[in-house]
C-alpha cells in the first residue's frame, strides 16, 4: 500500500532533497507543525478565552458554540475543493496562503466589537483549516522518505495541540495582562511571521497544473469514506471539549479563567505526546486497528470529565486522557491516508477525511451548548462519550472489513 504513495514524492524524497538533511528535516517539521497550530489557533483561543468573551462581549454560551460551528462548517464545506487546489498549486503556495489568512482572521477576531464580526472572522478562519492537512501532507510526501513519514506526520499533527497549549497557557496568561484583544493580536503577528518563514524556507513549487478536464468526485469512497465517518463522530466530541472545557471549569468547578485555561493547555500537551507516539506506532497491519482502540479510550476520558462534578481533580485526568486518546485519533487517520492514497490523490483524500472531522466540529458544540446553556454539563459529557463510542464502532467495522479483504487476497 505504501508504494503507491511513495510514487508521488519519490523524486523529491531522496537524501539530497531539501527536507531530508537532518537540519532541513527538523526545520521542515517545525514549520509544518507551526502551520497546523495556526490553522486552528483561533478556535482554541475562543475556547480558552471563552469566559472573558462571554463577559466582555455579552455573548451567551450558545453563541460561543456557534463560533465553532461557523468555523468548522466553513472548513468542512471548503475542504474538498481545498484539497484539489493544493494538488494543483503545490504545498509552498498553499502554506503561505494558509498562514496569511490565519493572521488576517486572528486580527479581525481581536477587533470584533460583538458577535457579528466575530462570526465573520471565524468563517474566514475556515480557509486555513481546509488547507492545513492537504498542504502539510503534500509537503511531507514531496520531501520526506517513506520510512520517516509516520514520525513527521505525528509531529506536525501535534501542532494542533501545540496551538491548544499556546491558547490555554501563554496566550491566556497574556490576556490577563494585555486583555484578550492584545493576546489575539499577538497571535496574529506570529502567524504573519510564520508565513514569511514558509515563503523563504520551502522549496519552490512546480509550475501550476492545469485544471482537470474531468471533475473528480467530492464523495469519499472506500477507506476514505470510513475514515471520514470515524472523523465525523470523533470531531463532534473533541469540538465540544475544546469549546466548553474552560467554561465548564469556571461555571461548574469554581476555577478562575486563567486556571480553567490551563485545562486546555494540559489537553494540548497530552495531545502532542499522544499524536507523536501513536503516529509512530501506526505501522501497516497495526494502524488499521488504532482508531477504534483510541476511540474506546476517549469514552473513558469523557467519563472522567463528567466525574469532575464529583471530584474536581478528575477533570484534569480527563483533559490528559482526551489528549492521549481522542485527539490522537485524527493523527492516525492521516497516517492511514498517506499510507494508502493513490498517486496524486494525497491532498484530495486528506481533505475529504478532514472534511468529516470538521463537520463533526461544526455539529458537536451546538448540541453541547444547548445543555451547557441550562447548566447540564453532566449530560453534555455523556453526549460526548456517545459520540466517541460511535466513532469507535465505525472504526472497528472498517478494520474488520479491511482485514477480511486482505485475508481473502492472500488466500
């Protein structure tokens, strides 16, 4: 299966390629990690700064959940065409665009006087989300040898959780001194600097490819369809946790805003470690079973969050477990896409799986928000557990089906 993917980047992924020297590989990995972090930083910031936004902008918890719906709904809608665009224009152009739009969206969030401009800025931020997975995956296929792709993929996927850490700790702390607008504008400036870094550091893209005469279907098929379904339920649960964990800490557990932001930071650190570790472990023959196993662990993590109502220490354990299990599931699904994508399809397939994940983020938080609005956080965490259980069921059904197909071929 991996040989089909290798064909897409064989010429570039040699010892002499820009990204495969030790220093160059570390630089490439760091850049891709930053791109993933900035692609979703706005939504982690909205979650970590949620208590301040609710107070200062006068928005309700339901509107806070709507920001996630708008951002990820836009990303889900744009992902299929975004993946096609990345396949055409190349990873360097795509990553520079991703970071520039991220900077603009963050700047507009910082300037928002109320819910209207806030939601518009979040919708704009759906563009970098749609580009992130296909652009970074294409960069890896073009510059990293096959043996190292799993490790590099895990590291760059951990960038999303580094974004959660940055939002939950340093930027939340900065908001305590500069105000939440100053913290968001600081993040905007950092995204712009990262765009300049991408422009200078990445190898030039090949000439633009012509638009295909036959339109490729946006409907996922085969393994991609199963992973998109798994990602839909996984994203619904993770999106609810990201959006409401800090608010849960403030409203029900009696934490201050900065301490509650620390929950998001802890989740982020655990997610980094989980994504790196599980991606390295996701070798062919084993990777197929990992999504289901990780979803099962995520069900237990949701139970720990609910247990925080009885013993507040459990919510910290739950935040760690969400990072280790739930968040890591998305990284493993991307490893599977890269292992099995047909030549020239890595961007498109990555985008279709990501679209399922983003759609889950769009629908999960509003459902949770209806419960949070009335203070029913315990029922909200039960809903999250059910979503993770559904993700596990989809993943195991596909793994069993895939195992039977492979066994039949060998018979």
